[in-house]
C-alpha cells in the first residue's frame, strides 16, 4: 500500500518506531523491499539516485 510519507513518519514518531529507507538500484530490489515490507506489515521508504537509472536518448 502506498501512503503519504508525512503521515507515515508522524505515525511512526507517535508510536515510537522507525521506518527503514532502502536505496534500490534496480527493479528487483524494489520488488524485494515491497515483498518483505508487506510480509512483515512494516512501513518502508524506497529511494534511488539518478546515476543508477538508465538514460535513454
């Protein structure tokens, strides 16, 4: 499930737990993070940097 990050972080702060940030460099990593977060019913933030994205001209 996708949620508003501000709301997610406010809930984590109020309930005293952390939210993991995962820097994914490919779609396999993105899918794995989502799969595990769903299995654990845990929030996760997935990010990347442009240098890892393929450039198409």
